[in-house]
């Protein structure tokens, strides 16, 4: 059995940076769902208000299912309620101070509505609540993601968890 984990969180909290760093250090496969959707055109229309494509969640699940069955995958996406619970052994939700997050999203050129909605999402812990509603509460963990040293701490903490998981499940 191979371990899989995912990292939901508001855009701009550092999911991609953390995921790529973890994949590099752990040897696990990294999948950015946004990139996969773009490459495979897994869309179901376009949202004019948010100026972005609408993800076809069923097609994403179909596209990922075989890889997830094999295990050893880090999945990066801002939401998680449509992924099957059986796919993940642990879920890390990254959290960022709203002032830091605002600057990151503004730098990305987010329009005012998208900026406001994402900041509110972080304030009200929408994605953490989504994660605890979608998966067993004991596998969902929050990690701070404001400064570079927190990234390093998060990578170290998750790598230790992976090592322990492998020991526990390969004996």
C-alpha cells in the first residue's frame, strides 16, 4: 500500500511550493490539479465573474483514479470536497495570515471580487471546514504558511510523518 496525501488551501497559501519541495525530497509523485486540468482540458465552461475556467470535477476524478490507486501521490488543489475519501491517508490544509495572503494574490493580478472572496475564504476557514467535512477529522491537519522558515518546518514535519507512515504500513 502506498501513501497519498493532499494539500487544500486558499490560492496563494503556498500549496504548490510545498508540494514540489515535498516531491523532490520524498520521491513521491506531485500532481497539481490546476495544471492537469489545463493540459487535459478538464473544464465544464468558463466563469466570467471570476475570470477563470470551471473545473469538470468528474473528469478530474476519472483522470486521476488509476494514479491514486497506485499511491505515492501528493495532490495539490485548493478544494477537496469532490475527491474520494479512499484516496488520501492524510490531508494538510495550509493557512496564511490575511495580510500576507492579500499581498500574494494582489501580486498575481487577482480582480477585486476574486481577492475579496479568497481573503474571506481564509478568514472563515472555509477550506479547513470543507476538509474536515470530507475526510475523517483525525487525518486533517492545519499548517502555517506565512514565512520561508515555516515552509521548511512544514516540509520537515510532513517528511517525518511519511517516514512513520511507511514504517507502520510496511511491516
